[in-house]
């Protein structure tokens, strides 16, 4: 065997060393790496993509202003495909192998709960959950982690706000016979129950006369729609979302469903509005994200900047991710550190100015969840701004009833 | 379980008309997809696990064609013809290489095609869902027959699917090509020995099967959301139809699709929490009584 080192050996050795020691390849960069994981493929990939889009805008803005602690920020994006076990693996890998010093967990609830345990175990990094709305993630003290925070809507807040609006509407229109139609999995069943619990508290005389539980991603809703028509409710509450909601509305139009009953949903988002070609007027709808609510120059400017950059409108997940970076920015300015304990202490109770706040501010409460974000309900119209007559929710009432609910659940 | 509601529905003409229409539309669209699966299996003994991809691509092609031509008829035609052509390419380039191979090899090839084209759809049309929207001609109020609701668009779809079923049935039983296809399903070696170009014949079978799935995808596009991976959901039910009807039987596929449609239509009234389970129970009962399916030949 010859002892000579060939060109091929050198190349192979070089490649192997790059693979074996990735930190060598990036030793010359002082960028602050922020791990971001979300659902970037599959049926709801558009939500994950819209999260990433918002973060890319934030990255440019923050870097143009000098970055964090004088270091340019750089996101490391990972696709969990919506699988909890993959979400947990990725979270650990982002910190241990990719050298990320901050985390943005842009998973839906199933992944967020898995990430929560990893973050608790790691202990040395702060994580902001930007898309999980399941209340117990932060409301339940046994699940809450000292270094993890939710920068997103919370199910119980939306349920109280929606129920208050719908009970007023139902009283005004004398709507007592209701139907529900929600996706047949934990989110659909639990959140429908939560809405009904508050709804019945505000309007005890409502009666749910029929329920539809289509599968997530079911292509055809005809049998559900015809069943609803047969039951003749005065109003329908639905938690269908994204492509399922679009298909339901299109198929409902064929049966003139929307002229036979009032329909209410908290899940109308810009992609749904854009995809539904014949959006019926008069659907009672929450504002997931709406450029015209709050009707402020700051909110409009943010929505237009997103539209200009990505040629499409932002989603509810977009503003939540944008807001998360604002929280990081303020906390790092305040502590001048990336230390998990220092950042967590700074984030608890922090109030920041933001266009997404009902009164121009949003607070990170000391139970690690955000309050004061814009929640409104109005009615759809086929043309822009798509939702009109938006009534803002009463945050005082939301917090009062949330506290009752937490006591009921024995969280406090 | 709400047998009282089901009984009341069956006694009410309005409910019977509405739920029957609902069952027919679900069943007939399912038939168009399942007919291709069963035709391909009947002749080539290939279980085409990629058939849902044809359905998905048919919808997407129609969606794009509508944007270009502004004509729903041309959009449906484009989706159908594009998938017929895709069927030929699929058969010639891939499937023809695994004839007679282990079924796992065939499954692997089909599954690879499913994954590849799910990603192709993401690259071309994006990962987000799309909706075609109802053609203006069908943006009309539903008809009321005996108090039951019958949407004109669905009535037309049912009519088109029924016409396809008749043409397919007559074509297979009365034309020379149809008779050759049926003969090839029974004894392909003999058909080949008699001088029939089986290469072309197999490609035609895939063209017809693919075209039918593309047609179903295009016809349904105005009311169903288009998203990557959408073919998978319809594939499962089309296999159930194929198995219940009898592998290789077009008539069986039609009857089985209508059975599934009606189980869905009326099951949602009587068994609202168990409609999917009911379909599988019907399948198990039929297969226990007739293991070869309703119209299948005993092996």
C-alpha cells in the first residue's frame, strides 16, 4: 500500500472533518442563532410558513438596528411535520447541536407540549411558544415551565370573548336552537365544549340540537351539511379551519346553508378569506388577524409590509411570531444578557407597546401567557376588509371569567 | 346512535330526497376514482396505490386551466386528458418495469410516486390549500323536490358520473376494444398470443383509469379544497369500494360506491358518531358473506 496522500484522500478527509465538527465551519461567525421549529410541510404548512415569513421580516429589522447584544441574529428553521416526537427531538438538537441560544417554538399544541418538556429539562435556554392556544400549556402550574412562555392567543380567552359576543347576538336575534360542527379531534371537541360552557353561562336557554364531527381533512362535508339542514337549527357554531373551513363554506353554498341559518366561527383567517371564492355575507366571525382591527396606522403598516414582502396576507400565526421577537428584543435590552434565568425574570410581567394589542400594548403575565391582544368579533363581507362591524372584547370580563375557570380546574 | 332520527328521516320525503342526493354525490365521485383502480387491477393485477395522486393532480390541473381559460368545461377536460396522458407515462416509465414483481416492489414504486408528486404540487402550486370556486353557471339556489334540497351542480355531477358509468359499461361489453380488455383480464397470455398489442392495451387501461380519477378531481374541485396530499383520503375509500364491489368489477364498483354513499348519507342521521365505522362494518359483513366481493369472481 502506498503511503502517498492522494487528492481524493485530502478531499474525503476535509469533508469528513466538516461533518464531524460542524462548529469548526462556523467558528468565524458570531451570529446569534435562534432555533425556530414549526409545521413547514403537510396540510397546514401555510401556517408554519407564515410564521417563518414573519420571523424573516423581524430578522431583517433587528439586524438593521444592530442585532441583539451587538450580534446579528440568524434563524435555524426546522420542520417537525406536526409530529410531537419530532418536535421534541428538534428542540433538543437546536440547542445541543446547532448552538441556538434562544428558541421560538412555532408548533401547534400537540408539538408545543412536547417542546415544553424538553425546554424544562434543558433549563439553560428561553423558549417562546408562538402558536399553541391550548390553555393548560401555561395555565396549569404542573405543565408551566420556568423558562417557557406563550406569545399567542389562549383558548380560554377566545372562548370567553366569543361566547360573550355570540350570547349578545343570539339574544338580539332570538337564536336559541344551535348546532355545532367541529373537527373530530382534541382541539375540536375540547374547544367546542369550552365555548359551550361559557355560552350557556351567558345564555342559559340555548339548546344544542345537533352536532357534526367531520374528520380533519375530510374531503366531502355533504353528509354533515345535509344533516344540519335536516335538524333546522337557527344557528351553527363551527371550529373548522383552513382548507376544511374553505371546503365547508363552498359545499355549504351549494345547499344555500348560509341563508338557512346563522353561522358563527372564530377561525376565519386571511388565507381562508382569500381561498373562498364566494364568501357569504353575514357569517359571525372572530378576527384571527385583521389589518383593520385594531384600526391603527401601526397595524395597517405591519400588514402591508408583510403583504409587500410575501405577496400574500399574514395569518394569525404571523403576528404572534412577530410579537415574540418584540418580547425577546425588550427582554434582552433590559437584561443585557441571554441568560435563561435573567431573561425569564425580565419577561414575567413585561408590558410592551405593539400594534397587535387591544389598547396598543400586550402584557406577558406572570403565569407566562400574553394578555391584552386584539380580540374582536364582527360579520363577514365578500370584499375587503372581509370582516366589518368588529366589536372589541372586554378584557376585564375575560380575565374575570378566566380566573373562575382556573379555580374550577384547580389551577389556582 | 339515534335510530329514532333515522326512522323519522326515512318517513319524511324531504329528508329522504336530501340524504339520497347527498349519498349519490359522494358515491358517484367515489365511483369515478374506484372504477380506475378496479379496471387497472382487473386487467393488470396491479393495485395502483398512486391512484389518489391522479385525483389530486386532476383537480390542480383543472384549477390552473380554469384560471387560463375561464371555462369550467375546458378545465374539467384538461384535468381528465392530462391525467390520461399521465397514466400512460406512469405505466410506460414505471409500472411496466414491475409487472410480475413482488407486490411490495409495486407498492414501493406507487408510494414513491405519491410522495414525489405531493412535493411537486407544493413546488408548483404551493403548500397552502386552494379553492376553485363555483362556476358562475351553477351559482344558483338549490332545487326543492318534495321539500328536499337538490343542488343543481350536484345533479349535473351525478348525471355526468352516471353517463360515464353507462359508457364504460357499454364500452367494455359491446366494443372490440372493451372485449379485448375483458379478455386480457381473464387470460392476458392468450390475448397476446392472438396478436393483440398488449403494450398499447395496458397503456390504454392506465389512460382510462387515470383519466377517470382526473375527471373526479376536476369535477369536485369547485367544492373541495385542493391541497398537497389530498389524494390519500379518497384512495382509502376507493379501495374499500373496489374490495366490496369485487376486485376488477366495474359494475361492482358502481354498486359498492353507491352503498358507501348511502351509508354516509343516512348513517350521519342514525349513527352520527360512527359513520366511518359503519362503512367498515358494511365491508366486513359483505366480505364475510361473499369473500370475493359483490361482483367478484371466486379465486
